[in-house]
C-alpha cells in the first residue's frame, strides 16, 4: 500500500513514494525468462465502518493523480466468486498490489549471480573494528571462526541485528511480531477469480488469489514469538464477515514468521552508525514494499565520503 498510504509527508511517506517510483524499474531490470517477475495490481481495501469509508473517500479526493478511487456499495464490481461485503464501500488503488515474494527472491539471486556476487552459507557471530592496514575497516567473524576484512558491513538481519550491534555500543532493540498465514483451496465448483483484484483487504486481513482454486489468507499481528491458534479461527471467518465459500475452504498449508519492529524508533532503521557500518533493518510489515528505496539508500551510504573518512 504505497499510493494508498494516508499520510502526505514524513519519512515513511517519502520512502513509500520512492519505492513506488522504483518498483516498475526493478521489475524491468529483474524480469527474466528463468525468473519471471511482474507487478500485480490493483489493491482493494474494504471499509469496516462508515467512518473508515469517509476517510477513504477523502483520501481518494485528496490524491486525484495517485490512481485512487472510492467505490460505494452500488459501484462495487460484482464477482462470480463474491467478496466479503462489510457494507460500507471500498478504496480502489489501481497502482498498488503485490509481487510474488518467492519470485522476487529468485530474480534477485539470479541478478546477484550475474553480477559476480559470492555468498557464504554461514552465520556471522561477531563484528570487530579493524584498520586500513588489515585491508578493511571491519572484520566479520563467522560461526566457523573464519575472518573476513571488509570496507563496509550492511546489517539487515531483522531480529538478529541487535546481537551484532550491542557489543559495538549501538543500542537498537527490536521486538518480534508474529504473523500466521494460511493457504486455502476453494470448494468445487469454483467460478474463477474474474472480477477479483490482486489483493483484497478486509479488516486488516489480506486475501490473495493464486492458482486456479487457491487463496493466501493472512496475516495475523501477534506480539511475541508464540503463535495463538485461536486467531486462526478469527482470521478464517474475517471476524464473522467471511462468505460461505471462504468458511468451507480446505486448509492445505499454514506457516508463520516473525517481523522485527524497532522499539522506540519508527520502522525501518536506516542508519550509518560508523564509517562502513550500515544498518538497514527493522522494516516490520513493509519489507517488500520498501525494498527498492532501502536498497537505494544503502547504495548511497556505501558511495558516501563518510565511508572512507578519517
């Protein structure tokens, strides 16, 4: 939700604006027959109340060139497979949507390999300050005890960032927020996804069609690292607003993951802490959305004179 973001200023707004400008360029550069990538649009957000509907209407009127349009109940496009209908209208964002995250990872890996990048299948245990005489400002120490001297380190390891930074005197705590997602198979007969957007959001839950009869449903927002099974029921019923076909869908997959949310600071954490020590982490729920703007910022920091300063 880059264009449908409700703010009009501030760092979060600027990052979204930049990412939405960069995403089409990224897709063109990364798309390849061996790792196809595309932007799938639009996004529709259903209003859960008259008050939310009015905010959506005002947002669409305030951003006439952003591809936003408010749809009242009479103008909502009927679909053969009916949407959940809270009954208050919806916000249509023509330019917002999704990319396939696994497809994105494959495309990034292919581009990385094509540029001659090298990977190490290990974990980093420590970072130590070094000096130019050793061939780099930083020494990276792996779990196997290997040491690499480098000019710059970019830390983007979510909840694993703080343990690397604390010994260096940089306090950037982050907390875990768990999310559960379901992969559902729809009951037969299935009329297809005609009339559906790439992403439909209802009550904070995303419904994302994929394949002929499948739907991703998620994600929950749960502080901590332990999943609450009772929230699965609330998610599948969309808080008692789910149509019958969704209630009858078969659960064929389920997974969960942790987001890193900064404590006491807005997400994400984008900071050059010392010459050559760059932090780009704690994106919380917007890692894919803000990836282009964050990557551009990291590149600017690496090229900055601060990296090679005294």
